């Protein structure tokens, strides 16, 4: 297998050019036009300037301790920038290599891991979880034996949504929750309704380890991180704690940002929320999902990941996005049809962190934003990103 291409980054970055041109007295509109010429986005009708404007203004207004953004096409980084500090009132600045917890964006890697074991014919999407893991009793419904691997990977098991996420919130490890899986209520037949999960979704790691004989973290390192050149990405609490470039989590308390603690329990549910990564590495991941590294993730492989499996109901924040026509979950990814355009997305949030990423295959454009603070700004990131199409 050939080595993946090194990401082509405009040199200097467009955001540095923007600052240079503004110092020379050019207007924001003129700067944006020059950025478009320098970055040469493949989709001529996409304008990155509104999203950049919004990020800069929002960062200033919200005073988020630290954040990072990348806008990419499949072939290159169009824009990358960081703001603030790794920890509030501390000297080290956030850089493109600073480590963030990406929370539920980890599910996109888990979806890829699940697809890898299926494409290698070590497992099948329609394989029953009761056959893969014979000691597992998943749910208290009569049809629990019929829950398939695909349904676990697409949140369509029919089990009560968010089963035992409250225990993770309380600091209980995944391994201690698993014996209680037999008590999870069934709310519909498997495959007929959507129910978002953290703990049940994390059975993907059990399947990967049972199937391959490798630890889940090692599997991701060998099959995804290393082939894509993601040098900072890691799984688990220990790499995060040991990293000299790790950012710290923050919450807003009585109007001010304050450092907060890390809940290690979500690391124990690694497929759901256990990955750490920098904005540089996440830019590689979005590019890979746009088709930038076909030697690692082939077009057919990406189609498996991004094809809708189950329609998601109304009521979530993204169901209120302007122009939304349909919303689905695929394999580890959310999929939307917005004003006739297919958008693939996932967000994440754990104590002290928020993150969002989205891409538009038709436009060959994608973005990722990372915040080391619990901020509602993240909820607006995708709608503001989509404004570049309008």
C-alpha cells in the first residue's frame, strides 16, 4: 500500500494572508476574495469568508479559552487557525498540534473500525450480536437476540435511547455497566427506530477485539491513525494526561470561564467518546472522508459509512437547521439533506469540551472546530458553515 499524501497546506496560510492584507488597509470583502483566489476551493460557489468572520467575532465575544478550526477540501487545507490558550490564565497557546478531547466525534472512527472488520469479511453487518458475543444479553425485549452489528453501529437497536449514559456521567466505567445490559428496555423492534447510544454503541470495541484479537486502540492506530498520518491522535485517558500539548477542559461558572475536571468514564467507552486529536489531525480525518486518501478509505468504503441507515426524529438541535429536509444516522455519522444538498456531520461534547465537524461531498468542502470549553457556540457552527453555500 502506498503511503498517504502529506496534506498540502497553502503557504502561508490564508488566515495569515488575511491579516497581512488587512494591515495593508484592504477591506474584509477584498481580503475574502483574495483568500478564495489563494485557496482555490474546488467548489467555486462556496465562500469561506462568512464562516471565518463568524468564528472570529464569536471567539472574541464568547471569550472561549481556546479553540481551533480547519476548512478543507479533499486535496488540501484551505484555512487553519487557532485562538486562545490551552488553559485559562496560562501562557501556552493553542496550536495546530494541541490535543483536544473530540468526544462523540469519536463515533465516526468507531464506524470506520466496524466497517473495516466487515469489509475484511471478518464480520457481517447482519451478524447478530448474540452470535458474535454469545455471553451478551442485550436488552430485556423478546427480540434482543435479533439485534445486529449494523444496528449497534447506527443507533437502531430499538433499545431505550441514551441507556446508562447517566452512569458514565456519574463516573462509572463501561466494564462495570456491561453486566446491566440485560436490563435495558426495548422501545421498538430492532432496526425500526432511532435511539442514540453511548454505552451500547461502545460494543463496537468488543466486536473489534473479539474478531481481530487486537485492542481497540491498537486497531485504530494501525488501520486509521498511522496510515492517514494522524500523529497526535490517540485513544484513552493516559495519552491525554501524558501529552505536553493537551488542552484543559473549561466550564462557564457565574459568567467566567473556569478549569474543570476530566471524567475518565467516557474514555472507558472509547468508541463513543474516547479519542483525543489535534485540529491538524482532524483536518486529515475530514479530508479522508471527502475521499482524499483512497488508498486508506476507498470510495466504496466511504459510501458504506455515509449512506443513511435510519431516519432520526425531530427534536434535536440539528433538526431545527434552516432548510433541513431529512435527517438520518449512517455508520457512525449523521447525514442530512439540507436545501437539496447532502451534508455529513457529527458533533461532540464531554465535560469541558465541545466539537463539530461537517462536510459536503458535492461541494468538496469540509470543516472541523474544536473548543476547550463547554459552549453553545458549537451549536451554530454547522449552520454558519452551510451559509457559505448560499
